């Protein structure tokens, strides 16, 4: 199967929620077993909280900083970012122009 960001980007943002007051900036593109593929193109602030599963981000466009458990890591297009299940993480600064795939996978609590 092929997934193209151009198919998902025009659908964002999804309606605002209590947590994401400026709208939801990710959309599920595919699910298979424990794996979920999201297209993530944040605008405004990032209100993420720790997730139940391990997660990989694949940066398509934009650059910035992700903070994971209090440490900051710069990223650029082509970067892959790993966040273990349960880790506090948040994208920092101006998020405009950032586009990425996010893949959640494995058992709740993460793999060992």
C-alpha cells in the first residue's frame, strides 16, 4: 500500500477538542494489528501526553526541536525520531510547516 501526505494534509485540522483547543493536527491513515500510521502536521502548540505504545516519527518537511523526557533533540527533514511508550515528549517552538508520519506499534506499555 502507498500513503501520500497530500491525501491527508487538506483534511487538517480536525475539529477542536478539550485537549487540542486549536484543532487536532493528526489523522489516522492506516491501522493493521497493533500498528497505526498517522499523518501529523501540527500548527500552534503541541499538547501531547505520553502514549501507551512505542512511537516512531518520520520527518517529511520542516525542522525543529522535540523534547523527550526533558532533553531537547533537533530534527530536520529525513530525521527519524523514536519515543518509548510512556515517555513525556513535546514538539517545541514554531511548528508551522512541519509534516511527518507517526507510527505507533506494539503492546501497550512498549516493547522491552
